[in-house]
C-alpha cells in the first residue's frame, strides 16, 4: 500500500518529535521531579525509580499527544472537505 507524503504528514512527524523533546524538558523543570532526582534537603525524598517509571511515559505521551491532535484535526477537516466536494 503506497502512501502519499505531504505537508501534513511531515508536520505531524515534526510536531511529534518536538513533543518528545519538550515533554521531558518540562518534566525535568518541575519541582517534584527535582526533589526525586536529589534536589531535596540532604537527598531527602530521592527516588531514582522515576527515571524508569515516569520518564518513558512522559516521552511517549509527549510524542503521541501531538500526533493524536493532528490526526483528529485532519480527520475532521477531511470529513468536511469531502462532504462539501460531494454536493
């Protein structure tokens, strides 16, 4: 099955990559994350398990949420366009 590559496809991939980079950066800037990674008083509350539990979910969420939004917008716009062309 051959697929056409257009601006929307490239834009969705670029947005997904940007989300996968921006989400961990935002996650690392949160005070709760800093406390878990050793920013608490005398390492109080230090818990490195967040690197194995939260970080992969943050990266996946940052990658898939923009992709989901773009897909929904394209589907909604495509559905309207096909109805208008058919009449």
